[in-house]
C-alpha cells in the first residue's frame, strides 16, 4: 500500500499525522500539489509538484494510484475516481469514502454547487477540530494495521 495525498488543500496537522505514520509504519507517502510543500527528510515521504491548473494534481493521483493504495482527499470527485480504480479514499476529517456512499456524496456535492451558483451563500465546512484530527488518526491507524 502507498498513500497518496491531495496536498493542495490538506491541512498541515493532517500532513504531520501522515509523516509520523510513514516513519512509524515504514510506508510510502507521496504528497501531490501544484505548489511547493515542505516535507521532512525521510525515505518514506516524497513530494510531487505538478503544473498549476484545474484538477492537474487529481489527475496525476488517478494516473498513479494502484489497487489497495490509500488516497487522502477532501475532493469527492477524486475520491470517486480512485475508488473506481480499487483504491481506498479517506478525507481529512477521518471519514472513509466507499463504493456504498460515494454516489450520494457526489449527488450532494453537485446539489450544493448548484445552490451556490444560484447566488445562495452556503458557507464552508467548519474548521478542522480536535475530534476530526483524532478521527483521522484513528481511521488511518486501523487501515495501516490491516496492511
């Protein structure tokens, strides 16, 4: 299993959890982003910079992901694509995207996008809190234990 991180919008605290897990479990973590991201020196952690552009990082992850890999992303369409490739998808709040829930998540995302495009303000998601960080760390640990 490799871990791929949609790093453009991934919170720093989540990256730090992943860095510790990579070293502890000796598992490869690759961050993909269109801007430079600092990573610790480790043979288990790498960074791939892609050109700026809509979905460029997402497309690179989909191109490289393999069955059984784990993708960390809050991007629901990306999660849907990697699940179709046989990979796992976990969002930074510790929620797994699954073949059973991804279609409903896509429908809700598209609905909310329509609402926003009609001019109705919906606000964004709440800030990541301690419970979210703990959920993420716990879910990641369970996934890594299964490997």
